[in-house]
C-alpha cells in the first residue's frame, strides 16, 4: 500500500517536470546545430567579458543639498610668486563683514621670478648669488565662510579702527610690477592629485599700474572614493585685468585681488560601481537569453533544411 502511494507521488512529480529528458537515441545532431551552438557560446563568452569590464568600471554620483554649516572655518591655500621684492608687497584678506583676517599663516620668501637659460642650468653654483627680484607668498589661512577679498598689493598691511591700509608711501612707483605666477591656489584641505583651475597660471605685464582680479565661486564638496574620503572645496573662476589710469576714468588700486564667495549648496561626490548581485543577474540574463534564442533559431533552421518525404515512404 505504501509503495503504491509512493509511486503515485513520484508520478505526480514527474508530471510537474518542466525539463523533460529525451533519450539519446532520439537526439539528432547536425552541422547547422553545431554552427549555431558555436556562435552561441562565442557570443556568451564575448558578452560575459564585456559585462565583467562594466562591472569593474566606476562612475561618480553627485548629490546636492543646502549647506547648513556656517560656523566652521574655511582654509585657503596660497602659493603665489610676485615680481616684486618682499619688503615692497603685502597680502591680507578682508571679508564681507569688513573683518581683516590675520595673515600670520603666510610666509614671504625672496626668490627670482624668471630665470635665464643660463640660470636654469643646475651646474651653476653662483645662481644663489643672483639678486632676488621677486617674492614667493605661500601658506594657508583660515577664514569665515562668507565672501571675502584677498589683496596682494604694494606695502605691508596694517589694521586701524576705520578699516585697513597698506603702507605704500615709501615704495617707488617705478618698482611696481604685479607680474605673477600662481603655483597653487585652493580652498579646503589639500588632496593629492587634484589640479585646481588657477594652478600654473602666469601673468606678465610691463605696466606699473596693472590690476588683476579673480572672481571665484567656492562650492563645499564632500569627496568619497575607494581610496580617499575628505571634505574639500571646488571652485570656478572668472579673470579680469586692466590698467589703472585715473585720468581716463579707470580707478582702483594696482595689485592682485582674489574675490571669493561661497555657495549656499554643498556637493557630495561618491564613487560607485555595480553591485555583485546585479552583475550576476545580468550575466544570467545574457547566458539564458542567448541560449534560448539560438536554440529556437537552430530548431527552425533544421526544420527548413529537412527534405519533404514522399507519401508512403
């Protein structure tokens, strides 16, 4: 009795088999089927390799939100060489609230602005004896996250109750030369490998009253990759330059002015890649789709190549 019930149960399970087996004696192979199978397996291998490269690839996802952090400080990294002696130039920052930011974080290093071909030769031991005609201003300063203006102009900056000024009375007008080279200018923590828009910028002028202006919009940025995770800032810049000529109506002060403003939005840049489960699903879809399509195509091809049989044959 139990054996009969077991046989009935197995018989019911066999009826549910979605993958019926065919005896090998009823299986017929053909050259057409072999060709279709070869194409199918080659296509599977090729698409699987391409899908693996897609899986290994990464892309950047950008998310934007309102910046609610107003109390923290923003770091400005500076490395600028000006074609004037260090005792004749000064740098300071004045923010939107007319607050003068101390420039104690900046250092002034006498240097040579432009080397002649002979001076570039490393064998020249007397190059250090050449007179220093330029000043390298470098370092970093922490400022409030509001609009501000970085001044590099004639004279050392001083602060007084009604604002700030530069002591320029004792500097000869003939020594004014604001040709400069920006080796590095960035906002936020420095990240190795990032090239900023103004890095490597060089401006040459023969006018003593030249004004250079850089208008910068700073965007707080959170960078998350597989190798680094840091809070920094990216920025866009617009450049403008003109000669100060009060007689012609072009007023102002000669020098280098970097006017920056912070964006109200913050950007999160995240490096992403395809998850493993999605790669496996796509791979199964490729294999199953090609196998089903080529199997159907092979069957139809064999039916078309079969010769019709004569009646009664």
